[in-house]
C-alpha cells in the first residue's frame, strides 16, 4: 500500500476562516505547488484529526469537498488519493484558443456518451478541478430541505396508502393532490387561474418541451425561438424534420416586430427572465406577442424556468395570465429544490389536455408517485412558500455580493443583465477588457469556471458580438464567502491577460 505523504498542515485558530476551509485551501495549494502528485495518498482521517486537533467530521468534510472538486478520490479501505496533476492547467491545452472547443473533454477518455450528443442541455465537465463553478441554473445544495423531505418521505412510506402507491402506476397526468396544489400556487403567486385538470406533471421542463415538439412539429413545420436561446428547445425541431426560425432579442427581450409571417406551429419564449441574457419582456410586447401568435396560428410556449425568483420588482403577469387560449405555461421545481428531482409541470389550454396526457402515458406512464406525494405534502402547511421565501433572501445576498465584486474588478463601465430576477446574471464586459473567451480560459486556470454564450445557449451566431463580450455567472449554488474568493481569483486571472 502506498505510504501516506507527511504534510505540513497547520490550523490558524485565531483566523475567522473555518477549519474545514483551511484544510481544503492547504491541500489544494500542495497540489498546485507540486508537493502532492497523482497517486499520492493523503494521511488517514485519524492521523489528520490527531495532527490538527480538530474533529473527524471536519477532516472528512474537507476531504469530501476536495473529492467533489476533482482533486482527490476516496478508495474503500485504502484512503484518499490525489487524482489530478494540476500543472498542465497553467500551460497546457487551455493556452491554445484552437483547443478551447475540446478543453472540457481533453482529459476524460473515453467520454460519456452524452458528451458526444448535440442536445446542448448538458455542459461537459472541465478538464481539471474547479474550486468555484458559476454554473447557470444550479440551485444551492446546502439549501435543500433534506430533513423535511426525509421526514415526509418516511411518513408516507410508513402508512399503507404510501406503500400501496409504490406497487401501482401513478396517473399519467400526475397525482391529483399535487395538481391541486400547483393550481392554487399559480393562482396566488402568478395570477394564473387554471383548473387542476389543465395541469400535467412532467419530468422537468425538458420532457414537456419534447412532448410538445412531438405534438406540434413535423416535416416542414416551423418553430420560432429567441436568439440566443435555450439549447433544450432549439435542438428539438430537427429531430422532427422541422425548421427553427430565430428572432433576436434586445434590452427588453424578444423583438416581437420581427416575428415571421405565418404559418408557425410553436413560438418558444422565456419572457420573465430571457434565457440566457436575462431581459424581462414588458407588458406591451407581451400583448403584441400573443397577437402575433394568434395571427400565425401558433401556440405560445412560455418557459418560466426561474420565474419564482424576483428581487426588486413585482413580476409581470405571465402570458397565460393575460390570455391562456393559445398559451402553454411550463414550470419546474428544479430551481427551487433541484434538477435531480425531475419534477415540473405543464399547464395546457383545455383542448390540449387529453392529447398531452395520452402522449405522457405512452412515454413513461407518469412520474414517480412517491416524489409527487412528497411534493404535495411539501406544499401543505405553507412549507413550499416558506422555503421559497428563504431562498429569495439567500440568493439576493449572493447576487449582491457578486455584483459588488464585479464592480470593484471592472469599474463603472461594465454592465449587468438579468440581475432583478432568476439565479444568474449576464456580465457585459467593458470596452478594453479581454474577450469573454479569454477571461473564461484564464479564470479556469485559477480554479473558477465561467460560461460563455456559446457554451450555454444556441443560435449565438446571430449575435456574434455578444458572444465575445458576455459571460454568464450563476450565483445560487455559491455561498457569499465562495463568491468573494472566486472574484479575488478572477481578478488575478484578468491581471494575467491584461
């Protein structure tokens, strides 16, 4: 067995930095400086605990964080081992612009199948370990209500109806109790007056989009989308031999005056927080959009992917609240709880419900009943509203911390888009600053991952200038102290290329 490396650990007990973070920082520095190399075994938990005079949970938490970031890997019965050689990140493939398209899979061979697909929904992991990842759309793992969710799950499974549900198919359109709660929530929070019968529970917005594409798009059909646009919709029409027509966005969102002449089958929009630039479509353009859709005979697909988060202004009524005759409203619990839950909902006009229910049944016979039942219980006693209220306060503080840091780094000439809503911002770089791609590459060498438009959206070719000047930063998953450290690292990265 490999002998553990003796490390010069130190704990500064006068520091305000938590002990766990001090351990993480030191081991990361040892790896960066070459004191630890791939294959080196770290001291055991017991040895590290004794040497530092801290609890075993503190050391285990530090090792888990390093493993999650890709620096080390635990092997049962053997301990923790270094698995990455950090030195190539400073001078290797990341330095070469022509290799930037392959950077995220260059050190992973063979790559998982989904990396070679063209859905654009998944973003490939980086070539090396990342300390702070500003991934767009990722909620805070620490904020997930683990204790409450576990208790509700246990209560349901301890009673006969809960156990019985595990041996039966759930209704393909979803459990009635959950659909009732969703209808009540939409009425109270978004002024969407719908009946529970109009709601279909889906495995996230992506499944709803796939169902709608199969229903409305066929050979020669036309779908309209924003440019830039969410890849999960933009790449669907070609699967059905249909065409996509891109319409540009301005500072208010979709340019409704540029809608194509009929016919179009679907118009896909993100009016509450345009993805990915973050604009909010004002009331008058919303009315014009609905009129344009009605004129072309198209159905409007309103993707309200992160519309639960508003920080300064009251939200405008969704399109479905204005006129739901030709509007399909999509919502998700992925941003409030987590995408791993795979629960969302589709609100259909009455005439579309039966057809979409049949399609959902043929696809997978409905979403898992236990998760739906727990979600329904989560709505009871106002738990969902309380959790959402806490998230808004948390994410607002993280957003403020990020914006303050960017202001100190880039000065007064930079511009932020989408800061009043959602979970990410679009940073418009000031004149004279390096390009978005250069900054993203340099930041990755400093352990910070940022995202360009090309990485995060489709139809970027229609706004090439934006692609060079815009970076996307999702802040929800990073605590304020992590954001402060990330901005400090980003400052060093920018200085190296200025």
